[in-house]
C-alpha cells in the first residue's frame, strides 16, 4: 500500500532530543493542520498562504524565545 506524501502528521527530528511535547504538522489537500503531541484531538487548520507567512516569520527569527 502506497503512502500519500504530505498527508501524515510530522514532527521535527529535534523532538527526539527533548523530553517534551512537540508540534506536529500535516499538509492536507488545501490546508495545513497543526496539533500538539500532548493534545492530538485539538487540531488547528491554516490556509497555505497563512502558513507560508508564518514560516517566513519563524525563519527570520520573529518567534525566537527570549531566554
């Protein structure tokens, strides 16, 4: 049986390094779905445009945590 690429939830490989919950992301046909590994029943959905703008912000450091 073939897997549909992009239709499974994925989490960062860095999640293996921490003893914590992680964010999981799944690309659907026309939406992006996001959930926590701790609360998998609570799923938030975004359009591709919303997701792309958010990812640009992440990559540019807008959401870096101040420690």
